[in-house]
C-alpha cells in the first residue's frame, strides 16, 4: 500500500457507511483477556495495525489467539512471562494497557516505555500515580517501567486520580477487577470506550457500580470468567463523516450510529456550524442545512470574546479531544470566526501549517489556541502532515472540500485507526488515487 495519495476534491459525498468499531475500546479490552484462564471472544475486531500489535504481544505472553474473519478468541491459560516484548511495546502507547492485567494475574509487569502519535510528552505519570495509590511499587530501568503488586492487599481502597485520564482509568480498572478487594475510584474517565471496558469486566465477573460516571466502586475477583465483547461504534469516525458531509455539501447515512449517549453532544455541536443530523431509526442522516456552513449566533457556543465563539475539549461528555483537528477543517469552510483550543496536548496543532499552506486562514495565538476565519477555498498542493492520526485526518478531509488536487504524504498512519478509509470514501464518491 502506498504511503502517499492524491485527492481531487469538490465532489459531494453521498452514500451509506458503517462506522468502524471503536479502536480505543479494543486497546484495553484485548489485554483484559489476561485476567482469566477462560476464553474471551471479541466480535467486530478490525485489522488495524494497533490491534495486530496487541495480538502479537498476547501471543508472545503465551495467550492462544484464534481469529476467524472479524472474530477473535483469546485464552490466557498459560502465561509465560510478565514482560511485554520490547520491540513491539515501544512502537505504540497501547502497550501500557498490559500493566493492569499482568499485575492482577502475575503480581508483576514489565512494560517498555511506549511511542505512538507525536502529541507532545503525553507522560505516563497518570498511570504511575494511579498504581502508586493502589500500593504498587514502581521502578524505572533500561527504558522500561517495572511494576510490582503489594504482597498484602487492603480490603478497601480509595483512589482519587489526579486527572480523568482515559488510559490510566482503564489500566487501573483492569488491575482492581482482578483483585479480591473493594475500591472507590474518584475522577475516573467515563468516555464510551471506558464504559465498554467496564461492561466487559462486569461480564467477566467483577462488580462495578457507577458505570459511565466519574465515580466508581469496584469489587474485583482473582477468579474472573470468560465473556463476549463487542465494541461500540467509533464516535470519532462518526464525527469525521459529519464533517465530510458538511464541507462537501453531501448526504451521508451513518448506519447504527443513533446512540444518544454517544452522539447527542456531537449532533448539537455540528448543528452550530450548519450541519443537519436527522435520526432515522438506528441510523443518522447527515446533510448541509439550507443556509450553508455558518456559525449559528444562537447556538450558545461559549464566547472567548465578543463575536468570537470558542470550542475546546473537555472530559466526556464534553467535546472529545480527538475530534478537535477535523473541527479546524470544518471551521475553515464555515462563515465566521472560531477560537479553537486544545489544552490537552502541547503539540496538538502542528498540522495547522499544512492547512494554512492549502489555503486556510488560521492564526496561531499560542501553541494551544487558534483563531480560524472562514470560509476559505482550499487551493490544493503537496503536504506532509505530522505523524498524528487525527491531524492527518483533518488534512485528508480538507482535500475533499474543493475542486483542486492535493497530494498527502504519510497517510499510512491513518490505517492504525481506519484500515479501509480510502476505499470507504471512494464509495461515497471521493476521487482518491495512490501516488
């Protein structure tokens, strides 16, 4: 597969799509199979590069992996080691998710310091802090973090996370679910993929009160059972289709996406930019309203200054940080000005130079704030986005908007989350060729 594509935009995207399963649900759910010696069956597992790396790590740990099309069965009956393979583990941040289940099952975990999207420091401090609060001993050596569970468990724990980190919450949930103790977890993340993991752990035999909230009570067990798991649809993928329909004046039906707990916020935010989302039974139908893309002055978007609406990420159910980059593309095609903020990642806006080179009018107020003026007509050209999935997605969507040709290098990173992204968009009418 080519790492470069050429896109000729300006064509309305029309058709029906099925959003991918939430990759971020599978990243912790697959390692959770280590918590039991019984089979755990996973449905709708996409062949993304991150998923394949996790399955390979599981095999090296001694887990039996069986795959039939999109169904994966894992059985961790005989785990051979507590050490995650260094070569694989260093490649992506998902390797961190082995710490919790290995600690619960074996009492020890050795994890190589991970890589992944280049979004700044993305410190693992939140993970280490959460484990320390649970009594876990931590040692850093030779570019590894080594975690050792306490020999004596307190029957009751109360852990207050320093921030509502999604992956730290998930890691801690897996560890605590495999222990014979009761824990109150405060300031827990509550994104849809966290809820997916909570439901899996309950099906395996853990007791969790407060699912979907930021305050949990976990009663674990060292004897968890096998279970079935199906991830929820990827709300970031859903948001991308909403933006694509809006900026191309298209009409896209998103199958099985009418899930109020996941999309209600997205629908309201998109409507503030002139995008219509209609519920049709289990589906969403997305189109442009009759006034076109314009920031609605009655949308009640927060204001950073008079006549300057503001959009910034917040912990769920606030606006998801992974959708922020594509909103820069949407705002560039929308009449009005928008302050777009990303306080979560210090390097989260490095793709803006590529958007501006394509014709966007984006003022970088500081590394975490942009003032975007629209609408612009993208002029095409040749760009190399930073190695960040959603940044590349923002550039990709921008290339679809206007009748010009854009060549994008480094698109392989998209396949980490969207394995068939180009074929899906071609089916909607996009002109995409390997370059």
